[in-house]
C-alpha cells in the first residue's frame, strides 16, 4: 500500500506538472513544432525616370553631361543591412558577364547605379560616347538567409553626336 501511494502521488505530480506546462504553451506551439519563417526581401528595379526596363537609348545630343542620364534604381523591400548590388555587362562575343559597377543599398533599401556611355581606348576610358548596344543585367548578392536575385538582361543603346551635326 505504501508503494502504491508513492506511485500514485508521483503520477499525480507528473500529471499536474504536465498540465501546467501545456496551459502555459501557446496554442500555435502545440500545432506547429518549431517553424522558422524565412521571408525573402522583394527586389525591384527600374530607371529613376520611370521609363521601360527592357530597352533604352541615350543620345549624346539629349544630354549635356553623362551624369544627366537617368540612373538604374534598385529597391530592396523590408530594408535591413545594405545588400550588394552589381551591374554586369555581357561580352558580345563569348556571352560571359563581367561586373561594371558595384554598390550597396542605403538604409531605405535603395541603390542608384549609372550606366557608362563612354568608349574604352588603348589608354582606358575615353571622353567620347560609344555608338553601340550594351547588354546589362543587375545582380543583388546573397546576404544571410536572403537569396541572390538576378534580373533578366536588358539593352541600352548609346548614340554619339554625329560630326558636323550641332
């Protein structure tokens, strides 16, 4: 009898303790054991003047200075730590991608990137506008649990001023 009273008392104590733990736990914890929500940031991009993304042409006649060309605006939703943003250019011959410009998003989750209309010469960059199409893409690099995001390629045409046409 002594042994069964101890067993019964121990069982009751365990039951009370278990019931207390169950009532203290939120209902969601009972239904969903350890759920980790990994919300991905929404990444959008466009031109800072709001024009179409797929194709742009910039004529030297329309811009007194290359800095007047609208920048690409990359926006990362749910701002947090700055994300690295790269503008990549496609080699027209072997179709490989190389980084032309790198930057980071600011505290509002925005990065502005300018395209370069100038040609390269034997000594590096020139002050003359190129007369050709360039294929670009944007890449927002992986950060923590956030995935890397890569845009579809888009084309920019640079049109230099023609000699004698001013």
